[in-house]
């Protein structure tokens, strides 16, 4: 299908008629709560796509302008420019009553929110539209979805990259063409509601310092404390509780806020007391010592094993002031899913050690097959000690080759097991399984009941090949016009598939690895994507390492949640600056309310290096039935490299139970 550039007049697109405010900001860095806006441009468009207003100004941030080689805005050039507060009301007047539009819109929105908060003003934005998210839905045949790439694809001239006003004018052309392409596919716009953010208290807390040492295990009777031991304190103490915690941290201990099965020792003067920590310690068999013993053992804490890459702090005298992070209660975590080996030449990848306890993974649902289809056999789990395979940086999952290689197949209708079986067969044949209609769809398979799908009329108008279930037994492919043209193919991972990630080179946008989850655009229930930053015990180090809608960034800013639309959310991870104690980032999804993932259907994940970059891997996860939470993906360390695993493991319990399993102190 053709998605060529369209005229600026959009008056015929009644369903896409909004007052628009297109925004671009150049900034001194990437963290809105810390960095400042250096220049801002706003272009307003009417519902017909015609420009109605424009504002562009440099700003004096009152700080170092940051990466001048990127934006070209030197301190000398910004000297004499107004402060943001001096132009905030003019900017607000252009935003009022309009949908804010930007490419990677949450970035621009968050920077404006912080700047308006600093100025003591309300950011007058009720909804926003991300043209990056919109084009992920459209799926044009481009190598990536960066603004310059889309401008070239849609025929929009670009004069000067990283110039706020020129980027905004380019954005206007991309928006017009994207709206016309969306109309051609009958796609709903991924509009995001924007809660008021005039209060600076929504900014994340300052970073906490994780313990630099690995947990050596529990304190042995009569044995010494070892750096990295997880120690909790409960009850009345002769020494101030804060001082005990500070002295423990200064000695290299991991002072915890509560007790879990990974706790090395509990310090209490009332071992038979009724506190929650004491009860949990007795239930888990955690060693209990009193305050006097703890103080004595602090005088001779043995050296621990540093986390790989951790900077070991110099010993600090107990009286020296130390900043301490109190850590949350920890509970047994859910057992990670059994990894499935990825088809590669040579030995498959090897996962880390399985946890000693925890609930068993949910059983796989039975997949009833359509006539003529057969289930894909589950590859075996690799045994411990098998060779790790290719060296870091190589792709761990060989691209499957088959008759559907390079094809994207949309399945309509069928019972849930039938649809699961059909999408599984698509992947077995080398194709990618689509869950929404887009410009990248090359084929459509219609199962029982699929003829009533409202998208079929649009599919017919687009002249896409339509097949019945029998086609998947031995598909005969007719090349669609423009199918796959100019597109960089991402690895299609099966459930449990693993791929190596490129090693991070330093702090920058390319090192922010993203995992984007999307689901059917007709989904009525709310789905929340969340992330957990875990240590070697599969536990968070503190509650703030649970990233979700109410806390969309962890303290260090290394993991962020981006809301790209009602049926699409992204987790962004800065691999270069994750603490050495962070061994894994788990991306999960949870349904708010009574529906289950069997009612929702498939979730699609795409992973790549930074917003708009070409995707490295994709997977369709749809085996869930009664589950309300699902582990979607893991980004984890393996030696000196990072890997991504497509998980697809579901649980019947809710998000609160999942969070508690990873050690988050959740109050119902």
C-alpha cells in the first residue's frame, strides 16, 4: 500500500480533526527533573491542517548548555535570551485547548511540565499525541522511525536538524502525512491523557546508593558479618535506629527495611516479639542477633565480593556521616519462567540459577488447533553448565527462515486457542504475527468468525491477500506490492527466545534500550506495563526500583516508563548506568480489574536501542488464558554482556502480589 506524502489540507479527515500544538524543545540533557530547556518552538495547526500560529525562542537556562555538538547552542549564543518563566504564559496560550504533538512526545511534555512547575504555572495540556507512537501503529516501510527518516519517507523537506523551529515545521508535515496514512488504515489515534503536573513533587527522589557487594548468604552461628550481608533491624534499640543503619552501611552491609528469605540476619532485642519482621524471620529461619552482638560484630566485618564493575567504597569510620537508603520488605519472588532454547547453531544460551523456592510457573494452556495445523514443539531447557555459545554482541537467536520470512501476518477471528495456534504457526514458518492492522501487514488469515471483524472491509479495500486456516499448512506466498520494501527486519523471537544486545558504549540515547508492549486497539480494559530492577536475589534493592504509572522513573533515572498511547507503553533502560548490583530488569503487564489476558488476546513486544531506532527483536505473546499479570521480557546480565529474553509467563494473581514477590512493600 502506498503511504506517499499528502497535501496539507486535511479538511476531508473529519475523524482526525483537532486543534494541534506542535512542539519541539532543545535541552541541556536528557533528564527533565535535572536538565533545562534551551530553546522551544510551537507551531499551531487548525483541524484542516493549516498553520494558525508560531512561536520560537532561545532560552537562558542559567546553567551549562550541555552537548553543544548536538544542538549547537553555546552559552554565548544563549546569553541575553529570556528565562523560561518570562515566556511561559505566551507558550501556555498556544498550548491551551490544543492537543500537544511531538516526536517522542513524553520527552517534550515532561520537560515542559518541569519548566512550568519551576515557573509556578500550570501546564495547560490535557492530551498529547506522539508521532513516533502513531507511526509505530502505521508501520511504514522505513528502516527506523526517526523524525528525519519519516520526513524523507513522507516527502517533507528538512533544512536543519536539532533546530527547534525547523524540527517543528518538519513535524507538521509528518503529522499531516501520518494522519492521512492512519485514515487509510482506519486507525484510532493514540491520544494520551495528561494529568496536571504543575507541582514539582512529581519528580523522582534523588538516587540511592546500592550496596557494592554481593550477598554472601546468612550469618552463621558464631561467625562474622561479611560485606554485602542483608541485615534488618526491628524493635526498640539502645542506639538510635538511624545510627545503627548508618554504621552498618559504612561497614559495607546491605541494611534492609524489612525481612525476606534472603535476609542474612535480623537485629532485635526482642527475638520473640510480635513485629512483622520478627514473625517473618522466625518463619523463614533467618538468624536473629541482639543489638550488643551486632555492635560487636561491626568491629570486624570481613571483606565481601564486589558486584562486577562496582566501585568499592573506602572504609568509613562509624562516626562519619553516611547517606543510607532504607530498603523495602522482600518476599519470595515468583519463579521465572522456564526458558526455552532458541534455535541456533551450536549450544543454546544458558540462563542463571533457578530460585530455591517460589510458586511454580502457571501451566501452559492447551492449544486446540485448527484443522491441518500442528503445535510447535517446545525446545528443551538447556542444562546448567552448557557452553554459552557465541561471544558477546552476537545475535543469540538465528533469524528463522521459512516460506513466511519477511511476512507479517494478521489473524482474525477464531477461538483463543485457535488464534494462538495460528500465530504460533506463523512464527514457525519464519513470519511475524501481527495483532493490529498496519501498513506492514502482508497477509491476513481468517479463522471461524473472522468475517465479521470490522477491519476486513478495510483489508479488502487495501487489496491484501486473505487466506483461510488451511493456508498455514503449506503457504503459497504472492508478493504484495511494496511488501517489506526498505524495512530492516527484526528478529522474531518465540516465547522464551533470547538475543544478545549490543554492549553499551556510554551514557546517551543509544544506550537507553527500549521494550515497547502493545495490544489490540479494540481492548476496553486498562493494562499497566511495569518494570522491576532486580539484584542477584531476584529482589528490588528498594521500593523505588518498581517503576509503574504512579512512579514512572526509578531514582537514578536508569529505568523509565513511557506512556505512548492507550494500547502501547514503553520501558526504557539505560544499560550503561545501571548499578552493578542490578542483574536484571523485568518488564511485566497487569490488567486492572477482572478481565484476564485470555480476554485481551495477544501482546506484541518490540525491542531496540532508543526511541525511533530500528528494532532488534520482536515477539508475540498470546498463550495466557486466566492470567491477570504477565512477565513480558527480561533484560539481564550474562557475564560482560546483556541479553533480552521474550518471556510470556502469566500468573493468576494481581499486580500487588507480583510486586510483593519481588520484594516491594505494597500496602493494599
